[in-house]
């Protein structure tokens, strides 16, 4: 399951301990955890949420609302996911700004290496614009 989900084994044990996974059945002979299909799907969903930056508290809230399964829970689920999508959009924008800065710095050093002062000047201007966006 660790390999499939990308979670470390300690993380899977922690998620079990804090109740995100419930009790994971164990093999009688080896004691190894056995993830049946619905539980494996839950781990996959948590891996997606975690990789997008969702914390344990919000993952727990998601699962609680999922278990409630009523219309009121749907509105709260919508709000939970919309909030995280907005946060992720802001993070993507910050990453794009950082990427533009790195590209401009690369262009600047490339121009300097080639001795192209015109291209270097343009790249320095791009660096300065990117820094304003920080």
C-alpha cells in the first residue's frame, strides 16, 4: 500500500492511529496489514488530498462528511473542496512567478555567457518584473 499510495509506512500507520483509515485488518499468520478494495480506494483518495496540500484535520472532516452522506454534508464538502482549490490556485500562481524568475535568471546567465549584452539587459528586466510579483 505504501508503494501504491506514495505514503510511507509510518504515515499509513499514523493515519490508521488517528482514525483516517479505521482499523486495518491484519493477516492472521504474518500480522501484515491487508487493505481490502474499499480501504485501498480510501488510501488513494487521501493520497490525492494530501498531495494537494490538504491537512489531516480537513481530511478527517472530509471523511466525516462523506460518512454523513446527506445534502447538508454535500454543501460543506463543496465548501471544503472549493477552499482547497482556491488555495491550490494561489500556490500555482506563486510557483509560476518563481518559475518566471528562474527562467529569467537562466536567460540572463546564458546571455552573459554568450556575451550578448542586449539579451542580458532584457533578461535583467524580466528578473526585475518577476521580483515585483513576489
